[in-house]
C-alpha cells in the first residue's frame, strides 16, 4: 500500500502526541499522588471518593460539635462544683448556729456569713460561658436567669429549655441544665421535711423523720400534726383531711403515722402545729430556704425564753434538711454532667475510629502506588523516545542516498 509523505508525517505526529499526552498524564498523577485526576479518568472511583469525602466532612463537623459540647459541660461542671462547696459551707454554718451557747450577736455573725454564701450562690447560678451566654438560663441564655426581687428573694426568669447539640449521626446531647432543675428542684427520693408553724408558742422540738413502712396506706402524703390538751392528731392534707393517727403526747416517744415516725421533745402548746411534708411540696427553692434561715438567725432570742429557742432549733432543722436535699439534687445533676462528658469521650473514640477507616478506604481508591507509577513513567518515556528516534530515522531516508 502506498503511503504518502503527508500521511506518514501525520500518523507519526499523532502517535507521538498521544504518547506525550500519556507521559504527561503519568507525570501529573505522580505529582498529585492520585490514581486519577478527573472524574472522567475513573467515574466509579471518583463517585466513591466524593461520598467518602462528604462522610469525612460530616465527621469533622460532629467532632467540632463534640468539642464545643465538652467545653460547655466542663463550664457547667465547674459551676456545679462551686455550688456544692457553697451549700456544704451553709450546712456547716447551720450546724454551728444550733449551739445553744451562742448569743444573738453570734447568730447575727453567722447569718451574715450565710448571706455572703447566698450571694455567692446567686453569682454562680448566673454564671456565663465567657461569651455572654448564661449557663442555667435554658433558651433565654442572653440574660441572667436569676433576678433579685425588690422585696427580697430571688426569682428564676429563665425557662426550662434544653440546649441540644448534634454530636453524632443519631445523637443529640444536652449541653446545659436549666436553673430551675438545678437550684429549685429536689430528687424524687428526697426525704420528708418537717417544719413548725410560725404561730407556735410551745417548746416542742422535732427530730428527724424516719420511714418505717413504705407500703402504708397514707405513705407519700403530706401531714399536719396538731396538739390540744396534751394529745396529738395527725391528719393528711387531703380535702377533706383524713386522720392518720392520734393519741396522748409523750415527749421523746415516737409518733407513728402513714408509714413514718417522728419524735418530739419539749412541751407543745395548745394549737401548735407541725407540717411533715414531702420534699417536693415543702418548698424546693434553695435561695428561699437560705433566705429564711438568715431571717431566723437574725431574730433575737433575748426575752423569748424556751419557746423562742425551740422555734429557732426547729427552723435550723428544717433549713438543714432542705439544704441537704438541694445539695443532693446538685450532686445528681453533677453526676449527669459527668455521664454526658463520658458519652462525648466515647463518641470521640468511635468517631476517630470511623474517620481512620474512611480515610483508609479513600486511600485505597485514589492514592497512587508510587512504584508502579514510576515504572509506568519510565516505560512510556522509553516508548516515546524510541518512537521519536524511529521517526527521525525513517524521515531521513531518501532515494538520493542510494544514487
């Protein structure tokens, strides 16, 4: 077959151009360290890489969310640690205030110390995260959750919203607790709270309430113990009330009712009443409890006799139980924070393992084998050089060389 000179040059130019293009492609893949440069080189592989890259991007976002969640939980943990220390200090001061040798001035000094702790507690309850977001405000995190009232006391002005953060594919984690849950709640297992009526004039002082039969008919109800003519009557706070127990009062002897038991010393006056109430109905606001304790300690006993002393002892006992319940509640919330932090750590470990597997899979799809690529490079380079030399040799042939 006759091949024209132009066809010869065209075919060889095209062949060398194709070999140069293939060589350049290998050079680019070596430089980039990847098996393919465009989706057209390997459509299936490119699609797989794109999917894995999206998964890795999501994993990175979850890791960032977990980091932020851990930071928020650590800040709450710090605030709750401070809260437990303050409440423990108040409990210690309350016990000291029960010393019968203290004077009115001594009790005022203790009241001042407790008030200082109360102010600190309000400050902790209004802690923020350093960016103007208050830890215990719920969704209303732009303003302090606890506000002092003009007539005294502290009011919660936040809400009970839970700020959730997506920390994994199928897990939303609460990164905060609202102030009402932390500072104005008690646990379901909190004990009964006993308190004396403000109008009591006798010298009766109550002891601790103990549970003797949790299956009793009236157990878990609220009760009122009233005294008249040396007798006591225990009634439920139902409507209408139900008499749970009655009898002659003997100082120091237990009074049993509704699966509970309580002892009293001293002599109650006619008309004196005492409330034995479940913790959730006895007032769960720790700020109000501490405020009432401060008021009781600042009330002089001089001239009040044994009745005033009994009223103070009862007030201290009530406050001690309520503060203890509040302290236990904060410890429970603190335990919950610790559990959530442990969960975030576990999710971090799992996330890191998934990222490692995804990166390994992506590497198997797109990463270039340097040894085979270099070998291919030298093969194509040699082939191109051979083609060029052959073309140059053939192009120089002429009949004039044989004349």
